[in-house]
């Protein structure tokens, strides 16, 4: 019998592990990472740009928001590429990727807290099943692409092997 849940180890003292459904995958974390990119992009400061050091804009600490948003953007695509390379890419590896933020202490803690909250909210959301269906379609497409590419890859390797054998006997 398959387990109904799985556990993700975190770096948070307050939440050392997260329990998620067994259907939760690395692409779920990529999905969450993309959403966190959108939430952290400092677009809410529209019409406030100023180069004056005494302005409110100068004190918004935009760079931390930009660094965090860029991290989530990079992770969404990095996790996606890892899954494309290996459909067995684990939830824990994806989590470690998204939680591996290098920055000042407060932004790093903020990133970890955001991830934990986003995972819990996503898993408990009414849209979880809908997004899981979309993610399952992504995995199915990857498996089909791999299966269709396999015969030509095998033929190519057999040809290389034959060439190497011919060279070895010559």
C-alpha cells in the first residue's frame, strides 16, 4: 500500500519537517517557487522611483526584494530543468534548491518562512487538485518524450559501440 503522505526536512527550528501528500512532487515546488517570484518582485513600488537618497523609495530596501525574487525565479526553472533531466528528481532535492538562499540573515529566514507557508497554503488550497492534475500532465508528457526518444538513442549508442569495436579489432 502506498503512503498517503511524505515528509520534507526543513532548516527551520520551528518547523523541522513538513508533511505533504504523496502526490506532491518536485514540480509542485517549482510551481510554488514561481508564485513566490511573483509575490516578491517589487512591482508594488510602481510610480515611486526616485534617485533622491532622502526619498521614501531609497528606504524600501528594493535590493533584498529583487534578490529574493530572482532566487525564486531561478529555482522554478532550475527545478523544472532537473525534472526534465530526471523525472525521479525528489521533492527533498527540489526543496533544498528553493531553500538554498544566500543572503543576509533576515532575508534568508524570510525565504525559508515564505517557502514553508507557501507549501502549507498550497497543499491546503482548494486548487491543489487542479494544479496537481496539470503537474501530472507535465510528468506524463516528459515520460512520453523520453519513451519516444529512447529507440533513437539506443540506435545511436549501438552505432557508436559498433564503431568502437571496429576500431578495437583493426
